[in-house]
C-alpha cells in the first residue's frame, strides 16, 4: 500500500525566502495543480504551502511526476528543484509528515501553526476528490500526534512563533516602540497574530491596519480598538509610519520604491512568502528591512526548554506512527482475508444444505441453527488464524498470500 507514496518539497532548511517564493502555491494555482493531478491519474494528493515550505504528498508513478506538477504550477523549475528540493518515499514520507505536523520540522521548534495548513490542505483534497483511505488515516494520525504532543509536552510553551519573533525584533531594535506609528499591511493569519502580539507586548496605541478587503481589517481593529485605513491610502500611511509590517499574500511585491516618499527612518518587516517588499526598497536612505528568515533565526530561553522536550515528542510520534504502520500492514492482506472468509462461508452453506437434506423434517430448523452457529464460529477462528499467520510475515508476505489465494481458489473484490 506504501509502494508509491511520495513527499516532495522545498523548505527553509535548504532555501531562502526568495527560492521558497518561486515554489509557493496560492489558491488558484493550487486548484489548477489538483485538476492537473487528477488528469494524469494521481488519485490522492495533499498540498501544503506556507511561508516556510511548499510540499506535495501523494501516490504517483514516480517522484518526478509530483515534481513536474509542482514546477508546472509555480515559478520553480525542475533544475532548481533538483538543487534545492527534497524527496521522501514510502515510510520515510510518512515519517516526514509526522515531523512537519508536530512542529519538529518547523523553522521555530514547536510552532504548531503548520497543523492548520495541513487541515486546510486535506479539506481541499477531499473537496477535489483527491483523498483515499490511506491519506485520510495518515492525516488523522498526524493530527492525533500533534494534539497529544501539544498537551502532554512543553514543546510549544512560550511564545516563539514568527509573529512573536517580529514583535520581539521591534522591541530589541526600535527604541520607544510603544510610541511609534506602526502600519500593518495585510490581515491574514500571520497578520492577525502579529497584531495581537503587538497589542499585548508593546502597549502601542498607534497601530493602523490596511487590507485590500477593508471589512477584514475592520473586524480585527474592532477587537483591539485600532485604526483602519483604505488600501488607496497606503502610500500616505507609509509616509507617516515609523514601522511597516507587511503580511500580505500577493504573488509579487506590493511595496515598491514608487510608494516610498519618506520623511523619517522606516523599519520594514516583510513576513510574506513570496517576499512582498521589493529588494530595491532596502537601498533607500533610512530604510531598515528584515525578512522572515532574519526573524526566524531569533532564539531565546524558551527555545532551549523546547529542545529538552523533543525526545518526549518523538516517543509519542513513534507510538502513533507504529499504530498507523500496523494498520497499513493489515491493509496489505485485507482483501485476501475478506476473500478467504467469503470462501469459508460458502463451504459452511454447502455443508449446511447437505446436512439438512439428510435430516428429518421435524429437526431441520433446530439443526440448521446449530450448524449456522457452529459454522460461523469456525469460519471466524480459521480466518483469525490465517490473519495472524500473515501478520507476522515480512519478506515472504506476498508469497504466503499467493499460496492462500491459490489453495482456496480465491477471487478478491475488484478482480
């Protein structure tokens, strides 16, 4: 069942934000990729694209099939992927998804924001009819592991998310941050989390929100009593700002030199992938630009405490992964066992008919019940014995399955 399961992708481990941006997938491209996958016979696919990684998990004829899909629907190329990407196959791909989903592979250890991306990705897969029983079971197992690790360890204790790291960066690099004019452009998930951390940790009363959809910004502003300006006022508000935080999801830079008519120094934090601040903006006098990679390198005592929790988290992963792999193993011979059980039931019915035919009419009904009860119990015991026989098989499982199928002349469902 695992013979053609792959995970392919790029992440912060090998690539910077620029390269990750070339492989990032937005909603429209993700839908187009899913349609293309179905067209070439991929029957199960999970797509994850965040600021730190873009990954495809799925059953395919080869890893190249998934790599070509990714490159066809992003700005990445097969040559670039060959240098910067990675491929995991079969059980290694399963292990990788467990590490990603539980925060062990996150740029900031223990950051559980990725789990919501996995949930959203799987919902899209189901909506596109690109999920099978294996992928659904795997995702549920990863969610279970994530939940247990979050509640049974301290690996997510403290605040070390990207949104908090940005606020911490401001606290350490911008004097009197509570008195500065802060402009937050983009109110998606990272933008919302950053906004909440700004309010909580800086006590700043001069925060202005701008979003392309004004209603979204107003909803968040109402919660924290902040200011909202229209998208058409972006240039004016940048001129007033001491700090500009960019957390938009645009496919190309939205903050360019053309917007910049600065009267005072400006600190810019670009939390977007792909980057939404044009590189030449950093060349302007008075501009200090930091991107998501810079922010994610920040560490504190919390991170050291989290590292001590890794062995506990890994033990939970191994436990749940072992249960999942045991289920995978049973799926290998499930069809054979089902066919065997059906054949044994046929034997029982044949014997029942023969015995009733021999019996006198007066005892036929009662004898039929006894035969049914005895036969059902015997079928169950024999089936269980064969299942145990196959369960302990490793290298010779296929050979043993073929022997049983040949011996009982089995026809599996779908054949």
